[in-house]
C-alpha cells in the first residue's frame, strides 16, 4: 500500500497553529505516518493538539473508518480534532487494508478464509506512538463507524488489557465476536444506532451474522455486572426536521463503576448523528464524553465510596418530583448541613446552594436530560432530570 497521496490532496498533511509565549512555541500537527507490520506498510494519520506540551501523559483515541472507507472519509464523518484540542488527547485515524475476498474493499475484518488480524496492528501503533509521545497507556480508547465499529467490539473482547473504553456507531456485534468474546477487564461501552439500520441484527438464509443491539447491550451489561434494568432518558428533540428522535439508555453500577450506555435513534438509519442523519446529538462528542471517563480499571477515581456509590443513605431526606423537569424540592428533617450539592454521574460538581430551610426547592432546569446525584453532608440521593 502506498502512502496516502490521494488523502493528502483532500486534507492537509501538516499544518501549524503557532502560539507564542515568553518561553515556548507550541504547534498543532497533523502527520501522515507509516508502520511496517506483518510485511505490510500500514498508514495512519496522527493529530497532535497544540495543547500537547510533552510534559505529562495524555490519552490516546483511535477512530476507525467504515467498510471500504479511508482516513479522509472518516475525518469527514467524525472530525474529533476540536475535541482533541479542547481536552488534550492524541487522535489517530488508521487505514485498513484491502480484503482480497471482498473485491479488495478496505475493511478491518476480512472475510474467511483469511489470516488477516488487525488487532495486533493496533497494538503495534500503541507501542510505536508511546515511543514518540507521552501516552497515558491506561487511557487508550477506540471508536468507529460501521465496519470500524464492528472492529472496536473485537478490541473490547481481545484487547481489554490495553483499551479502556470504546464507542460504536451503526453496528452491532458480529456473531463470531459474540461467540468468542473474552475480555479480561471491565470495559466502558457506548453504542449509537438507528432503529432502521438492522437494529434487530442481521439474519440471512437462516444464518445469524450480527446479533441485535438489545443482545449486544445485554452482553456488555452482563459482562460488566451492571444493573439489569436500564434507566431510559429522552434526549431533547432539538432538530425536528431530521425525522428521528433519541433515547439514552444507561445501565449503571458495574464493576469498576462502569456503566454501559446506548443512544437509540428512533427512525435513524446507517448514520453518524451530528454529521448526517439525526442531528439531536453529536456522536463524536457523546463518544468522547463517555470514553474519557474511564481508564483500564474502570471509571476514573472509582473507589467504592464516592458520591456515585453512597446512594440514599438517609431516609430523613426526601426529594420530589423524581424525575423532574425543572424544580426539585428537598425535605430535610432535622438537617444541620450548610449546603446542597449536585454532581454529574462521574462525580463532577455542577451546582452548590446554601440551605435556608428544612424544605428547599432548587432550579435544575438548566441541566441536560440525565441522571444526577444530590449530596447533603454525607448523604447522597439520585434523581433524574427529564425534558
């Protein structure tokens, strides 16, 4: 395979945004790289944000294109460079090889009979990049579209000792992946899929090729030992012209504080929401917001006694209505604490208000539709913010 000569006509190979300071010049870079692996010269594009200083370890995210795709197409589908700039992580867009059993389509999983296996190519990229940049090898993530998403399930099953979390768009688990999956660590999984896109799996001639999204999410919920029932939240329908709406399903309280999440795009097709198809969510943003919570051991800073774990420890405190859309009332019998605090699911403090009486109402209308935690002293209660 040659270097990405066609792609370089479409996207810039190398560009600089220079930021001057009294001591240093920092530049963002997009580099086309090659790596000889298994007798093949493999190509991948690396984005180094200007925020990267090379003085501390940063996360690494792989973004895999769909079947018969390429780096340029995936950059169009899922341009995560602004996210890499904002949150300082290194971003990689690899290129698949052509499958001789599929018309030479550039696919991550090749049709049988084959000895092709890109799992080890990903390991080789991690090792190579770790020699060049300061990579936090406990925070390596993968995401992908269609065939690239299918490949991410392989990473979760076979490389969970190196991949902390994955995001999959427009694909469920391949039956062989499902039958042979053997992860060794709790692993974060978020899936985004349209109901009009083989949501119930793919069966042809009596043979199952892909399991359903329900079975896919159930597998990862069971593996991560989460709650068996999902909390289901309606995502605000901010774009009424795209013909679809979104439900956000969350299976909580897994090993390592892992939650399995799913965005069910009602009437959605084989799309990447936020770029084409549904426009109520941005799949790139949702994936990064989800995976970045995790390291190789599960939820970062999970210690079993965090604000997420110590739920409803005081029956003298009640909250209502729950779920709520705008105001939450708290009854505190004999409370002597000074403040009410609201935290996100990952323990980020979002609100803090002084307590004025034993019955107090707080305005949560500005919060997005999700699950939150109300902390009063050493007591924590969970509430749902709807729309």
